[in-house]
C-alpha cells in the first residue's frame, strides 16, 4: 500500500479493493435527476422517465487513477423529502439538483440542503453535498440566477455547479467525480462501516424526528425505538425498467433504450 507522508492511503495499492462510494441524487420532481444519472452512466440524454421509479445503479469508475465502485441512487421523492432515512443513512455524498428554469425546484433544493444540515447536526458527522443547477441549456428561460445558486451553496458550505443533462458528458462526469472526491475526503477522515439500509418502519437509535422539530413535515422520520439495520438489498432484487425513447430519438428511429435498473449498465 502506498503512503502519503507515512500515512497509509486507503485503496491506493494495486491489491486493494476499489473504494465504495454511495451517492444519492436529491431534488424536486422534474429537476433532471434521472436525466443526469443516465447521462453520467450512459453518456446519453434520454428525455422521458417514469417519475415514480427509484433505483440504484452501479458503475466502476476511475477517479484520480483510483478505482471506485460507485452506486448512484436516483431518488423519487415526489415534491418534498419523504422517508429520508433510506438515503440519509446510506449515502456518503449527495447531489442536490434543481432546474435553472424553475424557481420552485430551487426552493425545493433549499429544503434538501436544510435536511442534510439537520442530519449532519444530529449525527455529528459531515456529509458532502454538491448543489447542481441543471438545464443550463435553458438559460434563456432562467428563473434562478447563477449568483443565487452560488449564494445558496455558500450558505450550506457546498460546491456549486451549473450543468445540463443534454449537453456535454464531460461536464456531467466532472460533477459526479467531484462528488466522489468529496466523499473520499470524508471517508479518509472518518471511515464509515459498510453502508446500511434502514428498514422503512424503523428508525436509527436515538434518532428523534428531525422534521417535527424543524418543520420539514413531509419527511417522515419514524420514532419507533427498536433498531432494525439491514444491509442494502442485493441487485438480484432489481427490476427491469423500460425507458421510453425521446421524440427526437424516435424521429431518428433509434431503438428504445432498456435499462436493467439496479444492475450495471455497461
Ligand atoms: N432541456 C433540458 N431538459 C432536461 C434536462 N434534464 C432533464 N430534462 C427534462 O426534464 C424533465 C424531467 O427530467 P427527469 O430527469 O425525469 O427529472 P427528475 O428530477 O428525475 O424528476 P422525477 O423523475 O419526476 O423525479 C424531462 O422531460 C427531461 O427530459 C436538461 O438538462 N435540459
């Protein structure tokens, strides 16, 4: 194992297993979470998704010459944070997405950042979050200025980017890799144990209902005291999902893309 100034560097040796990073994509409906996730995983922009589906994808990445096993949870929270334990207790880092042409989605992203800040306070750990203003190609119809995005990110101490799921892949990839870097820095500071999946009807020990006290009423934290921690479900439980092709693709007679959700895409 190589070392930096005598300190072992996690996962850097040729024999070491890839670093495992779980990344949750949060944001209001329509912000472009699925489009960004699929762009990152396939380099393609697909314009229509089933908004009610939530799944976790897996991808082998190389970030700064280091292998990373990255899992990406494309959440489907409807309009506000809901049953947040499933990602709060699973992710090492978060991408909070809004759309630059929607003030509502920007306000939604602020609720997510607040939720993450509260979670960090309660658990006394820090969770890297990146704020993304998506749909940069819609800049002529902006409802949110770049300065507002910068200011919101500054309030919560997170990185900020404006991107577009339908423009260049490299920019989208850069953002996901930045999230990995942030997660890696945090993991090197305080290595976490294996990610845990918290069953929906149970809460973490001593986890008081964040939302009741902080006004995020729709994020339904349960208050049962019995702890029930499970490992993440295996990919074998994943379901097959068909993603409809966009109108533009249909015109080009491109085939409908079928994604096996929960499995590696390539
Ligand atoms: N112009 C443009 N449209 C985008 C972009 N990203 C997503 N869209 C469109 O915005 C709509 C919503 O995108 P989704 O990726 O489904 O958004 P989401 O946040 O996953 O929303 P839910 O699935 O409802 O949770 C779709 O019609 C996409 O084609 C983008 O960067 N530019």
